[in-house]
């Protein structure tokens, strides 16, 4: 019975780590809006987001909605930042467990 409770605690800790990593991944992705990622020489649009430009502001065309969100790139950015945060959490957790 003691083994089951230890396994349950480990699973809960991993779940907590994963949820926290997801929250951090979403937060970093949303903060990356402030990073202008426009390729040099490109005129008519500004790209935002890092590492993938997932938000595009069309500079030309008054009267139109200038913002274009690329949902696949947005999701990939969130996945990338979540994976990085999870790896850091897991490394810190593993280091803490090692004597």
C-alpha cells in the first residue's frame, strides 16, 4: 500500500510540473508579442512572436483588420516554450532527488 501512495505522489508532482510548464509556455508565448521578428527588407508587414512569427501586422491596406494570427505557429510556440520549461523543471526535480 505504501508503494501506491509513493507512485501517486510522483504522478501528482509530474502533473503539477506539467500544468505549471504549460502556464509558463503560454505566458512566454504571449510576452513574445513584444519581439519584432520582421525579416530585414520585408515591407508591408511586421512579424511578432519568437521563435516562430505567429502574429502579423499588415502595415498597408487602411480600413482592413491589420492583425493576422497564425494559429499553427501559435500552438507550436506554446508547445516549444512548454517543453523547454518542462525540461528545466524535470532537471531541477531530478537533481533535487539525487543524493
